[in-house]
């Protein structure tokens, strides 16, 4: 066993109560927790960055889903990257940097087998929670494997200034899209999408999504829709997709805080006449593409084809507010908490 001076306790964020609608500060609790002793094959990680992600909102509800709900009075979890400060694993030594799933705390005892090593020198460690991590893989696999994008096609991305959406648009351009259209929630985000190489972008607060999408797409329409939002955006995409179009359903952030069923889409019948394919997916079901993705993304980052934005909030105590701000669209690119 190798070790440096290690803490006996850590700070963590627990779920204090289940939110109804939009999460509020009282749904979270910052507390001290005792760290367990390291067992064989385990490591102690000092977390450097943690991720807050829209899917976490669903886990705050006590409902059966693809991921177990968070438990009241227990620490939340999610992606994190940090430095190994104690090890009882032959696979990791003190000083290694790893990605794991025990975020929302400053230190974590993790099974070494449940971590992914971070190579040194390729990119800042935070990128392995975003562009080079599950965020990037979600964009890559969703566009190319789920939506089966082909060179020369027109792609529409909703929530395009977010972590996944901004990657989707840039990957589509790198792979030969004839046009990439993005929607976002502010003039500043629209301007950033154009800087990232999107051919067209619009602010969904400026008017009906359908009208703005039709103007951006022109008579050609769209071939692929990468859906991060749902609701009105999905309805507009159904109306604008060409025959044989495909939809990759990644998220529906427009309704995560809703307490009433969504009204849209009201035109789902168009999927029949247009012979559309709508396919939902989870990144966990796309891990077989990770090596291919890692090679491609490393090249795109190196040659400048793809760049990434991060919105960084400092301090574990501010993680709940960062998460709430994420659901309100306050981030550009990946929302991270620096610990």
C-alpha cells in the first residue's frame, strides 16, 4: 500500500428531500461524512472536478428508471475526476488521475476497477468529464451510430450551446455535414454557435421554433435531428424532417421540471408518412464505441476541428446552485464544479 497524508472525513452533498418541479436549495444538504477504510483493490481519490448533468434531475424522483434514484439522506453521485492519494490497488499508484462516478464529494473511496485512467498531457483533466469523456461519447455515438448521420446531410441540434449539443454540431461539420443548425436560449449563445462553425443558429425565445427552424433549413429541410430538449423543438423537427429522416433522442430538458404532461409533440403522425426513425439512447449502451471515439476526438481537438466550452463553478457548497442553473440554461458548454 502506498499513501500520503489522508483525511478521515470528507464533505459531501446529500439529497435532503425530493424536489417537486424545479429543485430548490432546501432539497440539498452539505455535510461531513466519515471515509471508510480502504479495502483491497480500492483507491482514495481527491476530486478535482465534478460534473452536474441534466439526467440527475430524474434520479431525484422516487421512480423506477434506467438509473437508480438518489436516496434521501445519502450522498448524490455522478462523474468526477481526481488524483489518487492512497491506493490498495496494483493498477493505480499515488499521483495517478482517474475518472469515476462518485462526485458530489471532495474525497471518494472507489473500487479501482470502476475507474478510467486519465492520460497525461492530452488535455486538461476537466476535459475528461466533457469533450473527451461521456459528454463527447454521447455526441459522437448519438450522431453517428444512433442517428446514422451521413456526409452531406443537414443536421439540427437543440440545446446546441450545451455540453453535448455543441459537440454534436462540430462533429457533424467535421464529418461533412452540408449544413448544421443549432438552437439556444440567448443571443450570446447563438453567437457562440456561429463561432464554433454552425452554419445557422437561432434563439428559441425570439419566436416559434418551427418558424425559425424552417427559415434556417430552407426548402431542403433537415435529415437528422439530435434532440436534447423535447417538447416544441421535437414538434418543429418532425414538421421539418425530410422523408427517411432520423431522430436521436438524447434528452428532454424542457420537461424535466414539469409537473404536468407535455403537450407537444402533437404531430407525431408525421413519422408515418415521412417514414422517420426515432430512437432513444443512453450513453451506457454505446461504450463499445469509446475507443473509436477517443481516437477521432483526440485528432479533432489537435487539429482544431473541435473546441469545447466549460462553465466552471468553484466550491462543493455551490454544486446544488450549479445544478439548478444548468437546468435553467445558465451554462455554455460543460457545467463543472471545481473542488
